[in-house]
C-alpha cells in the first residue's frame, strides 16, 4: 500500500550511459514532482507535472527528460550521464486544488551513482 | 526571491535535553511552512506544517514549531530528545500557485546517550 514508490532504490552506472528512474503514486494525485538532493544534502526541485502537463522546469540540463505516461506515473530519463548527476532523486506527488497549497508526499528516493 | 536559511549545519545534544532548530525564510506573502525529517538512507517525512491560524503548531514525534512573522522564523522545538531523533532536518517554504517546495540546507542532529 505504498503511496509514492520509486524504482530502482539504487542505481550505479558508468559515465555516458542513459538511465531511467520510475515513480508511481497510488494516491490519486494530479501533480507529481522530481527533486534532486546533492552530496551536501541540498534539495532542489527539478520538474513538476500536472495531469501529464509540464508545469515547472527549473533550468535543468536537457539531458534530463521527465515523461508522464499517465497522471499516476512520472519517470525521469537521463541521457549521457555525468559524474555530477550522482545524487539522490526524490519523487513526490500532491493533489491539486486551485488557490490552496497542496501538500506533497515523497517517495523513498533513488540513489544514483555515476562512476 | 524566496529562500530558506537554516543557520546551524550540525547540532549535537544529549538524550533527554531540549532542542531548538532554527529556520528563517524570505517570502513576499504569508508563507506555507514545513519541517521535514530525513533519517539516514531514508526518504522525507513531514513533521509538521503551518498554513494559517495558531502560530504554534504541533507535529508528530513530539515536535512543535512556532511561526513568528516579525522575525521571519519558524523554529522547530522538542522538549526532550530521544536517540532515535538523530537525523537531518529540513525547513521548507511552499510557493503559492506552483506548490513548489523551497528547502533550506538542512541541520544534522546528533544525539549522544
């Protein structure tokens, strides 16, 4: 009955490879997000999608491409991986009500290590 | 621009001692404020949140936080710390219209027996 799940939990890969991280939520939420937590633990939003439509894109390199096949899924595809992409990536989701702050629920994170 | 500052990178307390973690924010309107905890190797768990109303909010695990508009602060407190409270604590402000969370840099709490 996991609310927000991510796969894989750990991902180790070589520089230059392409990889994907998957996120699924079973909360019936309309909005999903990706956050990056770097080696200094700093958390920063990357993207958000509302009903499969891109809402936020925080000047992330275009090697990163989020894909939302339906509103329960938001996958993150990364091309040509670089050492600096090593981080923990968190997925989150929230309901959507206009004129209201919609609380986010976080997944367990995916630790990506680029060698 | 909106920002969140957590002045203390690392705090060490003895078990049973009281705790206060500081958080200051910069935001143009009434903020939505949050405290999250991240245990080692784990995801983010919401401890408490402030949207409006009573400025002293109670959260899970015995934590509370007080919103002080005049000081732009939202400090987290606990009267008696347990060893299991050792973790990374993040303060965040939620941006209206986008629901984007802007996080502080975190405070690492270490608890000694």
